[in-house]
C-alpha cells in the first residue's frame, strides 16, 4: 500500500501530493472512512507500536521499490464484489498475497 500512496502522490492521482491528503481523501483508503469502525483506533495507535514501526519501515522501503509496478489502485477481490469497472484484467500490474494492483 505504501507504493500505491507514493505513486498517487507523485502523479497527484486522487491526491494533493501529500501522504495525508492522499490517505484521508474520502473513500480512497477504507480504514480512514468516517464510518469505518477501525478509524478511531488507528488514529490512537502509539508511534512505538510494533505494527506502526513496521509500517514506517515499509514506507521508507517503498521510496526505492516498485513491487506494484506503478499501481495507483488496489483491492482484495475476495472482499470486493462486484469488482469496480477500473479493475480490468488488462490494467492489473501484479498480485501480492490477496491484493491485486492496477494502473488507472
């Protein structure tokens, strides 16, 4: 996901060019949606929490990686049904675990 955020920032795709403006844009990253039950808990996570530390490492590594091959969109097809129109086979760049990554 870090690469997708960085790619969106660079292209200003559903982004104002900042990390905050990218992830907080409505309905782009479900964990930050106003009705998501995890939103408040995520906002309260301590910076020293091991998960947060791992996320920080992933963010730093994403500056030089290209595992998603330039993707700006992703989803888990086991959770999203029906698939959105943008999730066409020809736009998919890669699959990592359960997540499929796409170019716009």
